[in-house]
């Protein structure tokens, strides 16, 4: 059986764990954000939740392109369910 090539399309179509929330900007105006559990550096913000849901994939695509170009390991959904052992990671 041939292994699936893990290219940009493969990663874009994974079932990422989205974390949605609302916060206030520096002027006290509400905005919505979407984070992806598996990519801690990823956050996308918009004025409405609907707009955030519509548009976060464009930023995800750019993030994945950079990660692939840099040969970074991309943690896939379900790959790392456990919390890291912070004591062994931090001196």
C-alpha cells in the first residue's frame, strides 16, 4: 500500500482542533479569534465569529507553507493528546 504524500493539500484537509474565543482589543472593542491546538503559534482574529470561521484557512495555508518550507514537524490532530512533560523540558 502506498503511503499518502503529506503535502500542503493533505495538511489543509486535516480535522484540526479549533479553539474559538472572544476578547477585547486595546480600545475595548470585542473581536473573535481562532487558534489551532496542534499549531500553538497559530491565531486568527476577526470582528465576528462568522468572518473568523470563513477566513482562518487562508492564514492556515500560509502558516503550513512556511512550516513545510522549513521542514518543521507538523503535529497532526490526535498525534499528541498528552500535555508535554514541562519539568523535563524546562531546566
